[in-house]
């Protein structure tokens, strides 16, 4: 007789972490881990298909963020929006993207800014077209409710705040 997935308990990567008061959190962490790796793999393959093969997942995130709304961005703003604590990682990506002529630096008062170049904007447009064709079309075919997907995203953003607070508390131990 075959067991249903409900009989097996939560699907986790670390049973010792699921044995506490909230096994569902460990289940979420495992799903998040798988999602992060799949998303990073997707970003790299999509950007390669868009004609820019030498980027890291961080580079792709930074490029899309700088392209957002077509306004120049400061390093601090990029880090804030992407929730990245280590500014050196973003700064390294900015320099690399500038070397590849996808971004250009500028100034707003005394502060350095970065803006998308026409080459960078074209890469983002090609990425978006490939995303629509391969990913969006496929996700829509599953019948997932877009409103439910937005609810999941809101819950994930809320949980990210819990993880940030816990990280601050752990740093003070």
C-alpha cells in the first residue's frame, strides 16, 4: 500500500530542525533553499539566452534593479531594495556590469550613481521576452492563481523580516 505525502510528515532537509515547535518553518526553509537555487539557475540561463553569459545571480539582480524605472540608483539604495548587507558584493557587481557596458556611472551631488545603458536595457528586454515565453507561459499553464501567488510573496516578505530580526538577535549573543 502506498503512503500519501501527508503520512510522511513535512518535507525537510534537516529533521533535527523540524523536531521543534514549528516543523512547518523547516519545511518552508527547505522549499526556500530549493527555490533560491532554481531561481539562480534560471536567472543565469535566461541571461545567457539573452546574450549576456558571464553574469552571476547577483549581477543579474543588480542589473534588473538598476533598470527598474529607468532612474539612476545609488549603491545604498540598491542594497536596501535587494536586502543585501554586504555592500562590497553589490559594488563588485556594479563595476563588472560597468566594464561590460551594461551600466554607466554618474553623480548626483557628491554621491556616485549608476544607470542602465542602452546595451543593458536591451539585455533586460531580451531577458523579459524570454521570461514571458518560457517561464510565465509555463507557470500560467499550471493554473496557479495570481492572487494566491501574491499572497505567498507577501508572506515570504513578512518572514524575511522575522529572519532579519532573528539574525540581529543572534549577532548580539
